[in-house]
C-alpha cells in the first residue's frame, strides 16, 4: 500500500498504522510531508513497518533538509510511475 503524504502531522502516522495494518507499506512524501524523511522520524517509521520511503525531489530542493539514508529521492516521472504504474492501493493523507 502506497501512502501519499503532503503534511508532517504526527496523527498521520497513526492513520498509516490503522489503514495499513499488516500490509507492506510505502510512503511517497511531497510538499511539507518531506519532513517525515528526516532521521528524526526514521525510528517511528520503522516501527510502522514502512518498507520504502520516496521523497519528491522538487519538495526536497525547496526545503533544503537532510534526509535519512532510508529515503529515495524521486523526480516527477518516477512519482507518476509510483502512483499509476502499479497495482498497489494508493491512500492520500
């Protein structure tokens, strides 16, 4: 299940745990959601069994933050592929 996250509100993590349950989880962080890609949140995301964390390059460049090594920076084309190119469920939070 791919979670499309555009804001860094801690309550979103509770919703990911509830909605995602035992399914494989991945995050696509855009806008201010990229702050979830910092090392501050890394342990919490590991506890939620988030396997992949994708961060929008344009959002990252605009905020000039340092990401955790667990993150993969993606451009617009890769974002389209993530959202439309697989059979995974996409949940926007």
